[in-house]
C-alpha cells in the first residue's frame, strides 16, 4: 500500500489507474479505524479495482465545544489496518494540504435544508464542515465511486444531495451499519465510554427497535418519540432527538412510500452517540 501526503502524487497515481481502465473507489475516514470502516473498504473493493482511503480529522466539522482536540488519533495502527484490509493508497493530507489558507477564510460548502434538522440543529455548522471536506477530498482524489456508512444516515443524505447538486462525477455507495454482537453500532467514539456506559449504550439500539416495532404496529409517531425520549432519559442519557422520519428525512406527514427511519442522538456522559434503524411500514 502506498502512503501519499500530497495532492500531485495522489492525482498522478489515480490518473495512471484510470488510464489503465481501472475503476477507483474512495473511502473517507477520520481514522481510529474499526471493523465498520474496514467493511466500507471491503464494499469499495467489491465494486472497484483500486481503492483509496483517506485519514483526516477535519477541524471544520467540530463545534467549538466538541471533541476535536481529544478525538482519538491512531495513525500508525490505522495505516497498518488499511494495508491489511487491501487498501491500495492511504491518503494522509495535513491540515495545510486540506486548508491551504487556514480555517479562518476558507471556501465553504453549504447544503441547505437537510443540514438544519436532527444533528444539524444540535451541531450548527457540522454538516457544512462535512460537505466542505468531502467536496475537497472528491476533488483531490477524483474517484469513480465513494462509500459512506448508513450509520451516519443524515451525513449520507447530505453527501448525496451535494454530489447531485454539484454534478460531482462520483457514484455514492451506501454501506450497512456494522454492529457489535451486543447491537451497539461500531464507532470511534465508543472508546470514550466507561464499562458501565458501554452497557447503558445498548439502550440506543433497543430503543430504535422499540420505535420500529411500535411504528409498524401503527402507533402514532408523536407518542413513540415521546416514549423513546423518556426511556433514554430514564437510563441517564441527555437526548438530542429520537425521531421517526421518511427515508429522505422529511416529516412523516409528507412521506411518500413505506420506507422509514428511526434516528437517535443522545449523550451519555461526555460521549455523543448516534444510531438509526431503517424499516418499512405495512401499508
Ligand atoms: P468516521 O471515521 O467516523 O468519519 O467514519 C468514516 C465512514 O465510516 C463514514 O462513512 C461512516 O458512516 C462510516 N462508519 C462509521 N462507523 C460505521 C459503522 N459502524 N458501520 C458502517 N459504517 C460506519
């Protein structure tokens, strides 16, 4: 596996592959890689002949009181993991490569509408930062396809919208959420959890299952959301939201079709957990 830090070398490698007629896949990450990330890599490899993965902890997607400084950075272990899992290029840009004029006066992406709800409402500016870095990465890597996890459901919708609006020639591939045997969705932030919190954290997935089952049983979403909220609060979570939405994250009143998604974001101690569960209602 090649390790590349500069855009020129990256583009030369990708251009070379494309000249050979090889399809290039891309998996962006913030490092501290776990099996969920490696499953994305596997999916990229099944759809593309060559795969680039990036590691960059993006400062512009963290709010002023969020965990940017303490976000787990495990670069050497991550590089070893990428190599072991069949990645062809690890792209490791510095902050100067990503933001050549710094992060005070940088060109920003803003995806309207969808970034104002759910996590966007609780993390102002977060999705602008995500869209900004992903647009830059698409431009640097110039992949044919990019894989994103359904674990970050709203992020996936933001990326899809931006890609369509900006005509980026990149196929967006969604990967299923990888969970531990307990049901806990894998996340780099899980390592902030104490042993007790790890057990309490299972309540997020259980509550999502409760929301799904109640919705399929025809109970009103307001009632379900209220119960989900109370259930999580009773376990000690500080709940940002527990909602059922249409698959495009629109309100249920305007939903077309039967596809639904239950979404939760809640803090346990200092750790903010997000998870979601997609399902179909019976019409
Ligand atoms: P991150 O490093 O947290 O920014 O995540 C990089 C990519 O991995 C994103 O597309 C995430 O949605 C995806 N991802 C993170 N955790 C999981 C998981 N448990 N299952 C599937 N994809 C995941």
